[in-house]
């Protein structure tokens, strides 16, 4: 697996495309073949293969091969990397907003006391 920062880049890149998000939405219903995943999209087989490789490299899907059949399953490892990053930044900004709110309340009290 790539380093966390590279993994994060790959996850957000993979999620930036509507076709790939559609593929992930379909996989949320259960594992399926690449052919079944490609059916709703009007794109070539090489294009769908490229999308699948991007999702696989990002750690969002796993592919198992049995003969000529490639079966894909949703996996959480890539999303865990993104979730950790988002949670860190959410906590940071929430703490900054709380500090700003406290400061504004103190300033409001000072202004009211001078009136």
C-alpha cells in the first residue's frame, strides 16, 4: 500500500469522477463483475478498465479473478485514510471556531459593559 499522503491523493482523485462514484454506489449493493459494473455506462471497455484500476489503486475496491471473470467488491481501506484526514481537519476547525466564538463573546461583554 502507498504512503498515507499518496493514498489520500489517490482516494480523492478516484472520488472526483462521477463514473467512478457510480461504480462505487453500485458496489455498495454487493460484489459484481466488471461487465455488470460497466453495463450502465456508455464507455469503452478500456475506459472502464482504467476506472477500475484507479479505484483499485486507491484502495476503494478489491478485484478477484476466477478464470476470465473479474469480480469486484467494495473495500474500506482507502476510505479510512480519507476519513482520518477529514476527521483531523474537522476537529481542528471546530476548535478554531469555538475559540473564535469565545473571543467574540468576551468582546461583546466588554462592549456592553462600556455602554
